[in-house]
């Protein structure tokens, strides 16, 4: 049986009227479908159906299309098709490939959703083309940089606002008149920042919708804070910027929290962790209170009756413990609280212990329970509870990423006719050319885009189902990428190649490490035995050895440059580090030899080097740089490499945790200014006055005050370190009221108990992850063309513990999207089409 049909028609595809003109000339016989199609396509992208196997069908022709779109046909013999096809099929050969006209709007939506997925952003925003263009601009890197610059400028105003921190010292004894900026300048700058933040929130509300704004308290509270700030700004401007209490300044850190998703996660997790932390703190408070009462009973303040020639009672001089540290309930409580931080140990124990050995048992038992038990329990609670809640929060982030990828697939799939209108014989999905076009248009980091395209090239699929599409984009989760290195330029001559292999071998590098270690040992021996002569004599042994070692370092780097070639040499950070150090050392030795002659050539005359300060600095710098070069050894010792990599990862992942610290310091510093500004005053009569030993005045802590923002931060830092922090407790209690204790205790609880323990938990988690993956940190061979780069992030730390969300969960979320209308078809609905409807597929 054979039949032919010719037609010329223009079906309308897609919602925007993308068209596909096809002229068919086909034939049908018992061997299958054979035909020829001339087609003229005018569309931006194409999506094709897929079948498990194939009938042979050849295509030829020309098309006008986006160069990134894959137009290859994918109709093949289906295994479920047996026997010959009906003759009626010949009457329907004219037509078009299914879903050949996905419109530009859908592609743009898919691109934005992929970008949202990579950045763990919510996709619950408006999706019209104009709004998507505004949204993409709003989320662009440039706008984010401007937003953070505005927030940073707003926070930096605290240094120049009244009271200004622009003085050389904060010590009232030496502090001159403050340099302050005009009120109109600081106020207008603050007003501009607030207006920009208001505009930022208005755009966010417009893009996300009012419902999103009402449901998300962070955005709603941001608008409330901006309104309060505007009202407080008007009050400050009316008072000439001379007031200390400005409510809006203590609210500024909120904008830092609002614009960092990771910081918001940390705050939410801390809030959920607080009930467990408070329960342990209550036990610690009970322990502290019981020992306070015991201390007052064991070390009472004895009142001695007045003597015959005296009318005033006095305390027993031999019982200083009770009269100094346990004279009242509040003093006893504060003394033991400070002892819990070991800041006043053993001072608080000495008066009683010097009279009775058994007195030490009281303080030892108190510290064992409070310091070594409750403090460690607090760390364990914070680590365990915060880790659990943070893991749950990161699970939500993973769900947002998967939802963004699935949304991208669904908006493209929505242009494909539903299965019930087509039949059951062929699968449909996204063409690889379309996916490639989407990836190249996304604003993704280069290494992510490259990894996605490489994964796409490795795949044998022409068409991707929903599962395959999501699997492809899981490449964004990878925390290890392979950085390409320039190939080694091998020499032709056999002898040169042998020398090149020796230089490129790891053993040559190990030998260099041995030389550096020997150099460091020489410096240590010379400085310990002959420090006076080693640095000051022109021809000391230290100068001779250093000069010889520097010559070796320079030759070593020249040989490495010769063997590797320029491109490969500079591709390794270790080589660049060694080159900079070696050149700096050689420059220092040349300058030193030019001024004070070579260490190997001695003339008659003075044996000491030129006493100019610059010469002494060069000598010290040479020795310091040699010691700095020792850091190159760390990557070659696995245990040290593990610790060093943890420290480097902390620096990379510390932005959110550093932001939390900035928020805490900023808010408490502003609050401290409002509470204690002007409390510390120095008078000229205090010069010859005698103060109590260990007091604020006797220790000359005058520079530690709350008179300006910078000085307040330093005081908070000193209290957080807890060394001698009781000095600040006592002086501000004397200058104000005992209620001032609450401020410093609250700061100690927040900074030391919460934030520092949280930081410790981060170090523990990072180290555990590194230890579990230590086998992946091994080096690569000298002739390797790629090197693994570990992109460890906070998300990658918990990656192995996260669970993939179910497809039904993702589809349910998509169906609840306020602005996106998708079919929500699952895999079962996307299966295959019947053979009697192949004509519709070809049409």
C-alpha cells in the first residue's frame, strides 16, 4: 500500500502566534513511513516529542531560527507499534512537529525560574514579560551591590553623627575637640538612604504582590521601621542633631538581616533554639543563686564591736572575703557570675583560701558544676538544636531550588498539547537545544554554566522528561568543580625532557619544602644564640645563610617557570605565592647589599650595618618573608591541610555569621551610648589621687567609655573577651545605678553564650564535614590538565542530610502559585501517544 499527499498550510502554534509553515511530500508503505518535508520555521525555539524507538522518517529543508535551538527530528520506530499502519494515516501527513512553537515569553519565564533556583529564591513573583524584566533587573548583581552600599552607608553614619568618633583617641585626658560633619549633610545622607530603601521595598511589594507582603513579616516590619525612621528623622532635624537618643539608629541593623536570606535563617533558628537554651540558663541561674546564698553563709561579713575609744563598728580585717565579695546578695551574685567566666579567678578565692585550705573546695565545686558542666551543656544544646533547625531551614532552601527548576520545565511543557488530545505512543519533553539556549541565557556563575553544558553534552538524550530535566539541573548542587590547567609544554630533546620531568615531579617540591624548613631552623638558632650580632653585623652567619637560601629560592622558581611554561605556572596560586615571596626576598637582599656591601665580601672598616631605620626594616622583612614562605608546607601535610582548609572555608562562609555579629555589636553599641554617654568623666584633680587597686581609675581604663560609637564597640569587645570585664561592671554601677548590670550581663549572654557558641558549632560542623571527605582533598599529578576546586558553602555542609522533595509536593506548590498557570502534569500523564494519532503528531 502506498499513498501520497501534498499540502501547504500554516498552523498557529503557541499563545503568541508563532507560526510554522510546512510543505509535506510523504509516502506510506508496509515498511514504514518515508517522506520528505520542506519547512520554513519562524520561531525562537522548538520542543519535540520523543519515542522509545523509531519509524524511519527523514527531514530536509531550511529554517529561520535562533541559532541555539536544536531542530533535529526525533520521531523514531516505537517498540509498541507492530504491523503496518492504516492507510488513513496517509491523508494526514501534512502538519507540524508537536510543540514546535514555544513562545519567547515562556522561555524567558524559564530562564528567570532557573536563576531563582540557583539563588534559592522564591518563585512567587509576577510572571508577565514586563514584570519579569523588572524583577530580573531588581535581582541583578548591580542592584544588589547598590542596595548593600546604601545599607552600609546608613550604618557608617554612626561614626560621624553626633557624638562623632572622629578624634585621634577616645581617652578624655587627651581627647581634643571632635570633628563633626554638618547636620544637614548627615541628615540628608540618611534621608537619601531611607528613600532608596523605601523604593526598594515598594518595588519588592509590586513584584511579589500584596499577599506575599502580608504573609512575610520581614518585609512588613521593614516598612514599619522605615516609617518610624522617617518620623524620628524629622525630630532629629528639628532638634539640630544634638540629641543622643535616636530610636531609628538602633533599628538600622534590621536592614542587614532583611537582605540576607542566610542571616534570616540563622535568626529564625536561634529564635527556635532559645526555649532549650533558656531551660539550661535557668538551671545555671539556679546553680548560681544557690552558691550565692551558700557563699554568704560560709563567708559572712563579721562586724566587730567598737573599741572603748571608738564609736563606729568595723569589720574584721582578717575576713576580707565576706567584706569584699560577699557583703550583699547582689555583690555575691555578681562576684560568682564573674567567677563563672574565670575573669576574677583566683582573686575572689585568695582571701578565704589564705585563711583556710578547705575554702578552695567551695570555689572548685562551683566551677566544676557551672563552668565545666553547664557551659558545655549549653554548647551541646546550641549545637544540636541549632543544627536541627538550621537543617530544616536548608531543607526549605533545597525545596525552593527544586521548585524553581520544576517551574521552568512546567512553563515550557504547558505549550505542549495535553496527552488526552494526542493519544498514547510517544513521550514529549524538552529538546536539548532548547535547554542549551536556556542555560546560556541564564545569569549563572561561569563554572556552573560550564558544568551544566558539559553534563548536557554527556547526556545521550535528545529530549528530556521532567525527571531528566531536574536531574540535569542538580548539577548546580555540586561543590566540586574541575578547573582547567594549561597543558605541560614538553620539550622534544630527550635530555631536556628528563630534566623537565624532574622539576615537575612532586619530589622536587618536597625538596624545596625541606630547604625552607632548614632556613627557618637556621633563623631560629641564630636568633636564640646571637640575636645582638645576627641582625646588626654586616657579615653575620644569619646574613650569609639567608643570602644563600634566597639565591636558591630564585633559581627554584626560574626552573619551575621554565618547566611549566608561563600559562601553567601562573595558573597555580602556590607558584604565584612563591614567586612574589622570592622576588621580594631578592629585592631586599640587593638593596641591603648595595647599602652595606655583600655579606660574602668584607672590607676593612665598620662591621655594623648602616643604622638607618629603613635598613633595619629590610633586615626584619627578609626574615619575616622567609617565615611566611613556610605556609606553603601546609597543603602537603594532610592533617595541617585539613585544619587550614577549615579556616579558609570559615572565611568564605563567615559572611552571614559575621553579619549577625555586626547586628549585635551595632545595636548594643547604640544602646550603650544612649544609656552611658558622658558617664565617665576625668577631672584634673585625679592626677595625684590614689584609687583602689584593680579599679577602673587605677588601671587607667579611661579610653574605654560610651562617649562615641567607636569607643562603645571597643568596650563591648573587651566585655566579650571577659578578661577584667568586672571592671566595667563595677565602674558603671558606681557612676549610675546597679541596674546597669543588666546591660552588661545581657551582652555577655548574647555574645559569649549564644554567638560564640554558634561560631564554635560552625567550626565543629565544618571540621566534621572535612574529615568525612578528607579523601577528596588529595592532590593531583603534575601532568594533570584539571585540578579539583572545593566550593564548600553552608549549604554543602548539610547537603548529604537533605531529602529530595517529592514531585507531587512540587506540583502542588506550583498549582498554588498566584501568578503562574501551568497544567501540572506529572510523569504518568506524560507517557506516550497511540499509533493511530501519529498523524496528529506529524501534523
